[in-house]
C-alpha cells in the first residue's frame, strides 16, 4: 500500500487520529519517515519563533526503544523515494524549461522532457516529449510531443484566466476552510471528552482515597495499589493527550480569508507569473500548479489546495508566497473533476 492507500484505508474505516481528526497524506508520510520508531527520537528540529527548520548540527537525537528494525525502516524509505520523492532534484529547479519536473505523459506517467530539433529553415524547435517513448520507442509508450512554447503558454494562460480569478479562488478555498473547520470541531469535541475523562478519573481516585482515610478500604488489600496506579496512568495519559489536542487547536488558529485578500492575491499573482521581457516566472507558476499531465486531447493541471491557501496567506502577510516544488501533494483534481 502506498501513502494515499493507507490514508484512505484509515479514513474509510473511521480510524481517526489521536485528536479526533482525519488522516492526511502529510501525516502518514511523517509517520513513515519518523526515525523515532527505529530508536532515534529527534527534537529541537524547528525554531520556536518562526518554525523554520534548524541545521542538522542543532538537532538533538535521543535514544529510545525501537519499535521496528532498521532494515524495515530503510526499505520503506527506499520505496517512498522511488515512488513519491518529497524534494525535486536540483536539475528541476535550475533547468532551462518552465515545466521541468512537473510535466508528465498522461498515458504512461513518464516525465515529459525537453527535446530539440531543427527545421528546414535552420531554426531550432523545442518540444516537451514523453521520456518513455524517447528511451524505449513506441513499444514503451505511444507517447506524444508538444511544442514547448505552446504548452507553456497554455498552462500559464489557463492559470491566469481560470484559477487566478477571485470567484474561482473563493470556491476552491471554501472547501479547504470548511474541512479545517470540521477538523477543528472534532478536535474540540475530542478535547472535551478528554477533560471529562480526567474529571471522572479524579473523582474515582478521590473516592478511593476517602475510603482509605475513613478505614473503609485497606491500602494493602490485594489489587488496590494496582487499581490506583492504573487510574493515575489513565489520568496522566488523558492530560498529555489534552495538551496535544489543545496545542493542535491553538496552532491551527482561525484563518479568515476576506474577499479583498483574495482579489489582491489574484491580481498580484497574475502580474508575477509573466516576466516583463517575455516568458514566465517558474517559481511563481509552481506555487500554483504542481503537476501537468499531457493527454491526446487535453492538458490536466493539478495542484494543492492547502498550498494555495498557504501561499495566499503568506502573500497577504507580506511574506514570500514562492515555495519549493514538492511532488507529494494533495491535488485539486484528485477525483478527475475540473477545478480550474
């Protein structure tokens, strides 16, 4: 099973997270890559002020009992890397083409890479071509080629004309905000249950202590100490869970998105995609789209709603909305419906 299959498996069976929320791809990926399970717990990994990752030299590693062996863990990491690498290779962020690393053949899933050719007049032509066909011929994939300028223009124009319109952005982001609100409500309900459990456990402990003080119960009676220890363990676990749930609620906050914010972001993003002298800003475009699939009769543009929301909020706060390109993301078209 892959990351997405695991996520669906848990959510479909209503196996929720500790704080009562639904599982997401990022949470499952974090669990699969966490070294704590092989006996190396890492903490102090981010700055408390800006939540930026700290250098490896500042990260503290504490030994803890392993739950799985290193061989299994390494095998999982190798499988994750081969299927869904989190970081794009360096050639993707520094290459000469706009869609390098995010453009794929819809038929075989292979990357669409740059190919050049010369016309009868001596001019050089650039194409995005299915890499599987280029390596293996038509036996590997019937493949397809499309002029680079044409596809670049098609993708950029579609983002400008369809996605970066205030009404469309509000529609797309509404579902994200609604899901976050639902998750926050489940967390609050779970937190209330934890507080109730703490109160009930305290009451049971107090009744036992009162019985011991009044002589009704004997502390040396068989099983009484174990019962008290068990209740204390339940209470402490509930308190720890409540602290985590409260921290998750506080961290999520209440992100309000106003129409003015959306309109300003849409206008600025449309302006920043294109360069003054022609061409496009690859970093800005990739903050909006993380995958482009080229089929025979259509081009499908996909991206992350959560990343779109994060980019909008960052831009509204005066921060850079440009992000590094990731390949493991939730998609606007996860069910092949139209979102752009």
